[in-house]
């Protein structure tokens, strides 16, 4: 809906999302989606369709029920490219749950709470404007606020951003500053030490897990990881270095719901709070993340993200939207998403 400003001068006014539909001989169709953010990770929207075409020989004619067995064959055929595999895996889970006649969350661990807490991401602009946005979001019931940092390369302005947002919202509500890997270890440490008298958490200041761990040790502030957390090995490394207080489990980073569920279970084992979401997208990938979130032990779920609330048009406006700062997945078989064909338009590719 508006330009999104991040660290190191990165900005995003529009994003391209890729929607996948897998049809079966039984008449069911499963939906998947992936939406890479430009300049964010090793992923781009135009790389999705060729990758799906590459693994089509594995998919066509295969049994879609039980996604992990089929995804193991996909992984053996095409090494890497988890973002391109994510919509395939999501669509297979959708099909499996539909065939079982169950909401997807029933297959991921069962519904563990009625609704999920949302966070609101605040674009990195003037501190006063960010505080205003935080107040507006709080008025809608939001209690968790992600404060983007580093857009102007002025560490002291980032201090002002965190202080003003922290003062604008209620005590006890969660505020965390997020650099998207755009800070140096020194600047992030200076910011953290300048606000450590406040109830603040930091998120992914630097490029590496070891640097993030050093910032956590130097500031004493809790650390949430994002870009560096992309598989179970990275989660284990961060836990060993003591900087895995919270983590963003984004579906396309891990390669879909199958790998994200394994990451979720490892976070639970470590006692780490998880944010269930994706890089971006609309109703399909948001629904998948909500099903994962609602099947997670509430003690270990930090929040989820209303991805559709930041973009337009909606692919399926009937999918639940935020209510008083919380959200829940559709309680119907599968993902519970039926995208509007008029919104989608003609497919960019058909593989049969």
C-alpha cells in the first residue's frame, strides 16, 4: 500500500508474487505462493517458474498425499532453491489436508489456541512518523511492533526511532528494532547500549550469526534472528552461540511447510520463541503460515504477520483478516483459500 523502507537505502514499492496451482486426477486443486522481496535473500520471483518446470517430471503423475516423501524426491532432483520449492510444498500440504477433510493445522499438530497475536512492521522513516504509525497500529489492537532501522545510516537516529516508538506504546508491549543485516557490529552495539534501559529486543543487525551473537553479548538485549535462520543447522549454530531468543521462521527461507514444521519443533525444543510468516505474499502463503502458527505451542509462538494487510489486491478476500490485533486460519479443509481467478488473470506457465 505504501513504499517500504529498510536498511542500507533499500526500498520496496511493489512486489511480485508467484501463485502455483496443482491439479489432481481426483478433482482437487492445491494452492501455493511465494513472494521474494527484492534485495533481501537469494531469491527472485522470475526464478520460480523455471525451477518448477525443472522438477515437473518428478511431480507429474506422482501421489501428492504426504508432502515430505514427494519433496524428498524434488530435493534430490534439484539441489537448493528452497524459495522456488516452497509453493510446491505448500500446495501439496493443501491437497493432503483436503483429501483428509481436515483443516491443515490438524495435520501440523492440532489447533493450540483460538487466535494468534500479530506484529506490525513500521517502515524506516522519521522517528516521529514511526511513533505515529505505532500509535495507529496499537489503536487496532496490535501489541507487538517491529521497528525498521538503518535507512539513513545514522545510528543515533535509530536510537530515536526505538525510544519514540517505545514511549508511544504501552508498557509490556513488545518493541524490537530490525536492521535486515544492514548494520555493522559497532553501530548496532552503540544503538543497543543507548536503549538498554528500555524494554527493547534487537533483530538481525548484522550479516552473520557470530556478529549478531557479539551484539547480544555486548548489549545484553534479547536477539531475534531472521535472514541467518534458514535451516536446522543455522538454528543449532545460533542456539549454541546464545543469540536465539526468537526467530523468524519464514516458509520460503526454509523451503515450505515441511521444513518449517521441523524448524518449529526444534525451536520448541530449544525454548525459542518463533514468528511464523513468510518473506511476503498474500492470502495463500499467509494462510499457510497461520496454520503453522495455530498448531504451535502458544508458549513458544511470538507472533505471526498479516501479510495481506500490507499489500493489494487480495487474492481471496474471504480469508480471515485481523481483528483486534489477532488473526486465525480458515477452519475448513486444506488451506481454506480459493483465489479469485479474475484477480490472478492468465497463468504465466502451464505444465502438464
